[in-house]
C-alpha cells in the first residue's frame, strides 16, 4: 500500500502547498505508480506547463 493525494502533489494546489487542503488515501502501490505514469502522460500529451490551468473531470 502507498499513500496517494488529491489534488495531485505535482500541482500548485496539491499536498506540497502546505495548506492542509488535500485528501490522502492508501492505495495499491502498482495502481499508484500507474496513475502517476498516466498523469505525467496527460501533462506531456496536452503540453501542460508550469502555471497552466487545467481541470480534472472524474467519470464513473
């Protein structure tokens, strides 16, 4: 199990901001690594640069 956070730590609103406005949950380590790979792929494919705004739509 590994700890994962939302908003993503890689964003300016993420857990590294230090304002305690995030949630964490233990998830399977393999799933955590895969989600990190997919997030980085999204940044790359969509050319999301530092300070670029974007939103996350969660579907079921």
